[in-house]
């Protein structure tokens, strides 16, 4: 046989052996069989495994050069080379499946962008770490230092955090502003310092603004507007606003997104998500305040703010829901609105934060604003989630509400629960308030209901007949009670409480001494009284009866069947211990891993025992007797089986970790 023929035969044998090994791996380790992947793994395995095999067989090559029995060492060397290449190919095959699971579409352009984003993210990481370290905060975020108990330490820490966020840029400034509304999570000193953050930014040159407008609208600015102000009305971190006049003479405000801000926001949001996961794993305060959920909610809200079409839809929905309210909402010109441009009606007035209130009936304006927000929350289910003074305008003929980038939504069941809460507070009914809260909070299975009822009773006794200054802390106190009992409010309900807490500060600014609690009770009495009249109750009863009618029709047959089984002594109750698929999957996985672990350990120990019997794995093959050779082969097979089972366990653990990271069951 020629050398070329021998090489071809060896290569064919290796391919057949590799295919068989791939089939074995796909069956034993749960890795889908894929011939192209196996071919790549085989090529890599031939190179890497061949090199490893040559290194391992170096002594045999030296012995072959000086020994007269070189022909006896050749099969041993070939077996070693084949085994090394096969093992390397198997490892590459499994690693390839773990890194890029079958079904994953390989996109070179996307991968190249991901690499570039990675380099940009690393640079941004370095910048953020430097900012935190320079302000003395890195020890706190890594969990190596606590926040301290004395007031001076808290104040210094809060001021450093505020300065760090301001220096880190727009996304972190907005995160600080959101945290400043979470009085249930942060101490007053942090709320105060973070509340001073502002998102103003330098104006974008008007040439860039006009370029953005022409790209988004598809036509020159002069064909849309007869007049477009070069100086911005306001310049914020995400967008800036300009006054303009449409061709029909209508005065509008044009909100234009800053160039390149979308990529900056998305990059920083990705960093915030990653930092939140790290903080939850490495710090006590991270898991205590639910930093991951907070980061996800913030990211979702901020991404909505980047899409002005979403804001336009929010404005239309809120305007429709509060059509009868005295609060004016600007009309959107949908024909000129895109994802990066928002054109809406101009309201002539002064922002509440900078308005002169000397000639204003503050109590009437405050009552109008509170009724508007409660109407949105209780009746329509869509509400302005950020009613701070900068978003409220005092008009010549009323009040205007601006900036609908942050809007909350409530379903019918949540609105009904909120109405029941107001009714319970109005009646000072701690039992009803407790039951309503437990119906809406997450994970209420292990709460001490009696202690919660007493805490809520004390809460209502403290606030229901206290002064207006005390009522300002009412919504914050209610959220603190819920948090103290280990409960978690749904995000939409927490948004309601934050909006009410934000509005309370605005109302007191308008009318010092304004009693928010009394006014909210008045609103509830008026709305609940309207829903408790005879006509409304009759309609509600008929609607409930219509919904229950199918169940009522089946009830006699079910009762007859149950009574018949009881009479005959055949009534049974079936309970399935593992009825849920997740339970069965969990038990199956635990048992499978336990069995594999036991088998891997057992086969490994058996191989070690056999190697001891025959003199170790380094024993010369051709010097052994026939029984010893069989024992050696069995020992190597047992050792390989043990390695395969350990590899299967590692594959299972890696897949389970990946499923948990992406949130799959």
C-alpha cells in the first residue's frame, strides 16, 4: 500500500470515527447533530488533537528511533493520535454548540457592529468607573463599604452620587431624577440631592435641526412652516423645542430630537442594566431595593421617550380620556410627526415653576389639577406620570399639561382596586384596605396579614385627620409600609403613587395648606356616589349576572353528579403532585443530574481501580498479557465514559444558566 493510499484510508477512518463520535455526543449530551458543525470541529480537532497527540507520544517516537521493536509502537502511536484528535473534535463540537446554538443565524455585519459596540461600551465603562472612583463611590457600589448611619456621611454620599450622575451624562441624570421620586426606596437626603439634577443641555445649532426636520419630513422646512425660530424655546438633553408657524397660520411648537442621542441612550441603558445586575449580585442594597426591576422600568420608559410617535399617541389618548376636564392638552399635528419630530399646538402661558402666583387662585387651580389626574387614573386608566411644575403651564384661560413622554396605564381590575382603596381610606376601614392591597401586590403568600392590618390602621389614624403638611407624606408612607412587609407593588400602581406624590408638591406650591387627602376623599365620594345610584347598581348587577350565566346553567348538572357520587360512595378527589410542567421538568432535571453524577464518579473510580490492577495507565501495551490488555481497554473506556458524563453535566448547567438569563422556564 502506497503512502498516499494509507493516508486516504486513515483520513476516511477518521471521518467515519468522527461522525460516529458526533452522533454519540448528540445523544449523550443533548447536543443537536449538525454535519457542517461537525466538519469544522473535525478540522480543528485534527490540528489541535494531532499536536497534542504528538507531544504525548514524543517518548514513543524516541523509543522507535532506538528500539528494534518500532513496528510494535506504531499502532500505539496511531491510537493515541486518533484518540487525541477525536477528543479535541468532541470538545470543539460541544463548545461550538454552547457558544452558538443550532438555529442561530450568523450575521457578520451584526457581529462586527457588536464588536464595535463592545469596544465603545468598554470605553464608557472606564469613564463611569473613573467618575465613581473620583467621587469616592466605587467602594459603595462594589459592596465593600456601607452607607453609614450619621447624617453627615449620608449627606456627603448623596452629594457625591448627584455629582457623579450629573457628570456621567443625560441617561444618568434622568435616572437620578427618577430616583428622586422614589421616596419609598431612598432616604430624604438622597431625594433632596437627586432632586436638584437638571437635564438642560447646550442648544443644537439650528442648521442641524433643520437637517433633521428635512430628513424626517421629506421636504424643505420652508414648505411646511412660514416661520421657524432659530433660537430654541427650550433645550433639554434628549430634544429641543422651537416655535414655528404652519402654512395655515397655526402657531406650533416643534420638538426635534438631538442628533445621535438615540445611540448614546441605548449604550448607556445597556450599561445601566449590566451594572444593575452586578449590584444585585454583589451588594446588599441592590437586592433590597430591587435594582434590576428599577433599571428595567427606567430603560423601558426612556426608550419610549425616544419615540415621538409614542408620545403623540399618548397625548391623543389622554386628551380623549379627559375631554371634559378644564385642563388643556395640546393638539398634535400628526401629518408632521415622526419618530424624531413632534409638532403640536402652542399653548400661550407660563410654566408653573417660574410663574407669578400673586394674582392666581391657587386653590382652584390645585383642585382642577388634582381632579384631572384622579379622573385619568380612576376613570380612564391612562394618566400623566410626571406632573411636576415644569410640565404644567398657567394659561390665560386655565391650565395646560405638557410632556407626555412618561404615561402610565391601568387596566380595569387595577382601577377598581384603586377605587376600593380610596373607599377604604374614606371609611377608615383597615380590613378593606388590607384585602385590596393583598389583591394587587406581587407575592403576598407569606405576609403577616394581621400585622399588616394593624400597620394600615395606624397609618389611617395618623393621616386621615391630620394637617395638610402631614398629608404630603401620605402616599410615600403607604409605599413604605408595603415595602417594609416584603411586598412589591405592580409597576403601574407604583407609578400612580409616584405621580400623586409628585403632584402633591405641585399643589402645595400653588396653594400652601392645600389638603390633598380631603380633596381626594371629596373626589372619591362624588364618583362613588354616582356609581352607587339605583340605575348604576342595576346595570352592574345585570352585567355580572350575564357573565355568570354560563356557569349557572352548568351548576345543576354538576351538583346532581356530585350528589350521585356521594350517594354511591364513589366521590373522590384527585390531586396531582407534579401537575405543572415546570415541576415535572425540575424533578426530571434533578434526578437526571444526580444519576449522571453517581455514574460519572462510579465509572471514574472503577477506571482508577483497573489501572491500579494493571500497573497504571503508562503500562507498555505490548508487554501486557491478553487479559491485562482487555482490562486496560476497559479502564480507558470507563475513563472516557466518565469524562463524557461530566461533560454532559457541564453542558446541562450551561444551558440552564442561559435559559435563566433570558427568562425562559
